């Protein structure tokens, strides 16, 4: 089966459509040993002691595995776990030593704040200083779910490494049974950025986590493929009913507007080419740095006419092939017949951008698996989830856009 066939006929697993490449069904890593069914170990972790454990909760024995993973979190360890968006790398948000292990494992810049995950509304008590009416309405509408709220932090509630020295803390309640059970069992708020090396595409499979972090974290909870595929929307909610989007994600601006009587605006940093590298203190993850990038060069081709976009992509591919590049295209189903490259991957229909959101990161990782050195991606409309898809593509490409 070639790449075009593989992505046009995605595998259906656990009711979720997932773009799958070679190795998506995880094989054992070198030197890995199985402790008991569903629990494995491989590699030295960040402390140089125990091996990275793998807890499979997709079958039987899930309660025992979640309890074991929660005990690691409670003891100050680092555990990757599934959410409805992507896999997160969790640690006790109150423990500076535990949170520093996240930064060390990911190679994450220290001024990039972390999102704190909770399992119950009661955990907000003592975590934040205030929840205004706008924020409360958003919680009632979209929690549990892919929405993060930046709120005034209660003094000393979390490690200063979580807030990057800011007076605010970003909080969300994930809509994923495994995540909620794990956080509840750990008995602490869990700081959790995406479970990948900093700058790499975010993980939508436990296998992706293993590729990036096996041997440098304490454990991985395998809950199967994630659903939304891009991270949560991050917002600030004003007392006047306004909502400011700091990072687009799984909850769209249109959905936010249903709850925000004062309207929805985008933070100016989202509109700045280059990703606002000069802002001194990003209020949200994903605002300042290049993220989600494959190893090769990625460029986005954008234009009003699909034919003009396709012609430019074809010309760029031809030139790249002459240079000896291994070429790749990331495009929508309606336009796939136009393209000839070493690896052509589909984002689904341009009329169903939730599929594009779900497939994006796995596609970028697939390019890496195939050794692609030069990639071109079609832009998409920035309505609905298209805003999140384009935000991630622009970050992955370092805002390298060809307008036609």
C-alpha cells in the first residue's frame, strides 16, 4: 500500500479516525522488558533510575494501571497521558522539582508557562484567586473539554515554574475519562504540556510519546489515539463579557461567541508573522516559539484559487526534486490528484476541517518517518477549526508562506 492509499483509507480504531503510519501499532523498544500484562519498562528515566514504564489502559486492567501511574505522579514523577486533544506530559503542579523534570525532558524554554489540568471543579479552590462571571459561563459551557482559561493565580498555589513568573495560571479540565481518572487518583493538580520534545509535532498516539521521550520520563499511559488532534483553545475572560483568544484550538471562536456577550477577539500576538518572538512574557503556551515542526523544511502555499495553489506547489516540487530533495505534500482530498511527490498525505476534505485537525500532527511525523526534506502544505480557510489548523501549520513552518 502506498502513502496515498494509506492516508485516503485511514484506520478506524476505537471509533476515532486516525492517520496511521508504519509502527503505529507499537512494537517493543530495544531493551524493553514486560513486567506484567499491560506494564512495560524501557530506558533510564530523567533521574537515571527506574526505566520508563508503559501502562496500556486500552484493554483490561485499566484501573490498576491508572492507580500505578497516579502513584508516580503523586511521588513527584513525570507521566505522559492521553487527553481529548493530544498526549500531555504530567507532573504535580505544586512541586517545583517535579515541574522542572517536565522542562528537562522536553527541552522547553523556561519562560513558556504550563497548563494545569484538574479533574473536578473543587480543585479550583486554592488554585485560583478569582473566577469572574464570564469565565464561569465558559466553564459551564465547555468543561470538561478542550478549553483553557487563564485566571488569577492564588498565591503559592502552584510552582512558579508553572506560571513562568506570571500572576496568572492557565487551567483546564480535559474531556477524557483516562485523564480525569488519573488526575483524580493522583490527588493533585497536574501541570501538563504536550508530551513531545519541544518544537516537535505534538503526539496523538502513545507511540509518538515513546519516539520522543522514552528513557527520559517515568511513564506513559497508553489510552489509544486522541480525538481532537490539536491542543486546547486558550483564552482570557474579561469581567465585561469579552473573551480574548491567546491560542486557537479545539473550541472555536464561533463557539466562544455563543457564551461571550462582549464578543471574541484575537490577541495581537496571533497576527504577528514569526510568532511574536519578541514578546517578553507569553501568557499562554504556543504564543512565542516555533512549535510542531517536522525535521525538514515546511512551506505553506496560500491563495484564493485552488488551481493557482496547485500549480505553484507542482512547480516547487519539481524544483525541489531537481535539487535532490525528498519531497512531500500535505493537501486536501479534493486536490490530491494534482500532486506528485515522494510522500503525499491527505488532511481529509477541505469541507471537514475537524479531520485536518485530527490528522495534522501524525502527518508531520509521517514525513519525518519517510525522511522527507522539503514539504509543501495547502492553506485552509480560517473559519471554525481552520483557525487552529492554520495556527499550527504556521508555527510548524516558521511562518514561511508562499502567497499566490
